[in-house]
C-alpha cells in the first residue's frame, strides 16, 4: 500500500514540475502591450529621419520585431533599444 502511494505522489510531482517547466519556458511570441505603447510614445524622439516606419501603432503588433528593439526571447519583455 505504501509503495502505491509513493508511486502516485512521484507521478503527481513529476507531472506538475513538467507543466511548470513548459509554461515558464514557453515564448510569448510578442512584446507586452504596455511596452509597445511606451515605445510608440518615444518614437518621435528617435525617428528624426523616418527610419522607424515599421514601429506600427496597430494594436497587437509585435514590437520585438521592430527595428532597433531587442526583446528577451523567452519572456518577450523589452530589454534594449
């Protein structure tokens, strides 16, 4: 009986840990909305020669793909300009 409980607990622990690892390592695929909005507010100060035409104001556009933007590949968070 004790062996069955141990195996069940081990299985449950392993499953939970696997799910957590998958969720933590899953890329978001896009920058965060509030970071995108902040970048758009800064755009006029960096865009003196209109080289930031790809900085798109369309809701949901991925600012991690914009020229001059660097994002963390795992979290999708802005890490550099």
